[in-house]
C-alpha cells in the first residue's frame, strides 16, 4: 500500500473526514492520563500521511515526529510543513519495525492506519516497537475500523468521486472470515492538465480484529489498557464504526 497516486488528491478526498475527532481524543486523553506531562509534548505520529494531524500538533506547541510507509505521502507532508514555515522530522519507515533514537511522551496511530497491518504478528510488533519508544507513563493512542463498519460500509460496495481533473471509482470486497477488505481503486486523472485523462489502478488491503485481540496484543506488548471508546468519545456499542484505544506504558 503506497498511495502512489492517491497522495496527489488525498486531502481533497478526505476533506470531510473529521480530523478534529482525533485531536479531541488526543487532548482528552492527555488531560486525563498525562497529568505529569510537560506542556510541550514529544509526539510520534505513526502513519502520518500528508501531515494534517502533525500540523495540528505543531500549532498547539508540541514537538511531533512523523513516520509513514509511503514516500509519496511524506512528500506531501513535507510540502505542507514548508508552506507553513515549520520543521518536522519525517521518516520513511514501516510502523512494525521502525527505529528512532528518541523516546516520546505520546505515540499516535490515527485515521485507521493500524488497519493496514494484516496479521496479529505485525500488530504485536508495532505495539512492541511503540512500547520501546515511549517514556515511562507514556501514552499510546490509536483508532481502528470495527468489524461492524467492515460489514456495513465495506461489504462489496462501490463508491465514486467525480471532479474536474480526476475521477475515482472505489470498489470494496469483504472477506468476512478474516475481517479483511480489499479496496480496488481506479483513477482517471488529467495529470498533464491538457484535458486528456489517463487511467491508473491501485489496490489496498485493510484488516480488523475483534476487540479482545487488540486488548490481548497490547497486554502482551507490556501496555496497560486505560480506555476504549467510540468516535463520539462514548462507551463502545455494537454499532460503533471506530474504536479509540488509550494504553499506557507502566512506570517501571
């Protein structure tokens, strides 16, 4: 999953995504469980994408670092930081085996980035890497699509976006046995801006797990689970579309 073409139009496609929800969750968890945190936090944003959440962190006075597996998305993020006259370290690494010589107060994995890990082993390795990069009492915050969302929104559905210089057709195919969805995207893009549309295809795969799997993997990695809520910051329900997790590295 590289987002090679999608990176060019990602922010336009995601303009209705409520990034403020992740910001609210971040603020609420830090206020609730980070009472001894400094005012300016060292934050690692895994799966940082085009850097929209990182920009929020910088504007709030924090010191973020971004990691993403897509060089194209990182290029957009770097341009965003440059446009806003900000310097943020950005690294091209995979979240399940990243390595930085720095520890953090908070690590975030938002916008369902964790759903791109397709087996429990990769999720565990990611949690373990995060654990090793957190300060004692540091927080891990992440969200994932729920099985309910896969079943109701990604079950053999077709979506389309029609704009002046591009068209995106997005087909989803669900494997319910594994709670895995394959996204097949077809783009028609006027890359040369000459009125001639070229066709491109890209495939992405996401997977989710039942809640107990995430809880068990967190505990195996050494974390203490503090809370799980839905996208409204309320207790999770059977029809929740996202689960938001907050876990802490014990003070040993």
